[in-house]
C-alpha cells in the first residue's frame, strides 16, 4: 500500500508486523498504527473507492492472503461469514483507535511512551527513536526530554521496580 495511490489488492496478514504511516507536505511523519496477524490492508480504501490514506511498510517478514479487488467485493456481497469477520475487524480497529485517542488526550505523553515501550518489549521489535516519536506524534527532541524526565523519576508509571529502567535502556 502506498499513500495517495489506489489499492490494487487486499491483504490479510498471516504473519508479520507492519507499520502504517503518512508523510505530510511539511515533512512530518505520523505512524497511524501497527498491524499484525489477522488484520486487513486495503479494505477501507476499496470500500470507499479512495486512494490509500497511508503507506504500509513491513517491520518483520510478512506473509499474507492476497485478494483481488473484485474477489474482495464479491466476498462482501455473497459470503455472510466473510462479511461478518470484516465488520468485526473494522469495529476492532475503530475501538483501538478510539482507545488510543482517549489515552493520548487524557494522560501525559510519558504514559503513552511507557505503554508503547511495553508493547515493543512484548512484540520484541526494535523501533528507532524517530518511529517512536512519529507514533506518539511528537518530535525526537520531545521524546528525548520525555525519556530524561522518566529517568529522573518525574512520573510514577506504576511499574515493577527496575522495569522502567529496563524499558528505557535502549533509548
């Protein structure tokens, strides 16, 4: 999937981890989300007949089920089980996006960073500072200040002793 281009296929991830990001004319990058097993790429664009909102990049090796646009549309029209699964996946995506937006609006950036680092640790994926900043919608400079504040103990993230130090070790 390439930002501002039409989706040519629909992909359902079998294995792997991808990032969905958008580049703006002012040079800013924003990572919308990370997709993994079972998630669909190109569905929204196909349903809405619009160009891709963002580009998708594999972070780990990826395998996917690939559907033509025609086959995808036919399955939506004729296969109730497929239709239901698609609705469930879209509803889950809306739920996750809403939860993330709520969290970012109501908690300091330190908490969002800790939450991201816990997911990174669980998935065992290396992310650059730039990727982390893009996901949190902040600059690398702001990320560095946030890490510095966390190292000073300016925020109590309610983690086990030493866990915060371990999460921040590679930043």
